[in-house]
C-alpha cells in the first residue's frame, strides 16, 4: 500500500520543523527529511546555539577572571575550560533536539528515524 504525501520538507531545522507542524495541523500529510536524524538543524548543532553557549561561557570566564580570586567555576587552563564548554554543549544541545521531537510527536501518527 502506498501512502500519499502532500509535502516533502527537507531539513528539520528551525524552518523545516515548524513548517511541518503547521502543515500537519492543516491536514496535510508531510514527510520531514533530516539527514542527521536529529531535529534542530545546523543552527542548533553547529551554528547559532553553540556560538551563544561559547560566548556566554567566555563572558562568564572573563568576569570571574577579572573579579576577586577565590572560588571560580572555571579552570584557568584554556584546554580544561574548553572541555567544560563542550560538556555544557553536550548537555544542552540534545535536550533542545529532543524538545523539538516532543513537540512533533502529538501530531504524528507514526514516528520513525531511518539512517
């Protein structure tokens, strides 16, 4: 049995995911294609969000570095500091992608990720 698809959206990023949600809410059968298998697109995983996390951490680091010595949440060592930023991104980014999927699930009749 073939399934009729009204619209194919390529890219599950900040444009494609809301577009798919809108079209499904209007009764369209939508195929959302995301190469990475994770919703959020380049903005979430390599662009906008990671750059904001890095900038925020750098601003915090600079403020603490300029402030009085004492309990600082960051290492003075740049390599260790970068590992702390990566750990922060590794916590935040998957949660954001999972959040997009959670918003999609109620409108989907079936969900399948194929790689």
